[in-house]
C-alpha cells in the first residue's frame, strides 16, 4: 500500500523510485547516464542511479564516476521528487550543489515531471 513520502526511509524511497520508473519506462527511454545523489540531513546516504535503455537501477554507494552528482538534504530531495522544488532554483540558492554534467542533472527534473509523482507515493 502506498504511503506518504515522509514515512519512507531513504533506502525505501530509493527502492520505490526504482519500482515506479521501471513500471513505466517511457519517460526514461533514451536517457542514459549515471546520476549520483549525496543526501544529508535527517537521512543520509549516497546513491547512484544508472539509467540505460529505458531502465533504472539504483545502487547504494559509489560504484563508478557519475555523469553528475548532486548534494542535497533529504527534505529537499523529497520536495524535488514531488515537483515542489525547482532544480534550477535549488541550484541557484545553494539548496543543491551539483558537479559534472549539469544539463544531465536538469534533465532529471523534466523526467520527474513526466512521472507526475504525488502522495501517497
């Protein structure tokens, strides 16, 4: 049963994201790369999202050099997922720090809009 995003631990949330994206791969078709999230705050962890051929595999830790890495709080990560936080505004205001291919990082926001994630999640 779906639950509110605040009820998920970070590992559970990553698992749920992987399920949602792979159940409907259309928005991620043609997007290939590795996006790393360095999450801090009430929950912490580093996760790499591997996008390839319309699939998403999420792994905890650092397995390879990412195309783009983003450091942000768990709270801002959840807001970003639900479309309540603009990636560009977060970047400009320091709520997220990005390194690498920023354009690839911004593409994630476009992909998330296509999923239109809402609560319960």
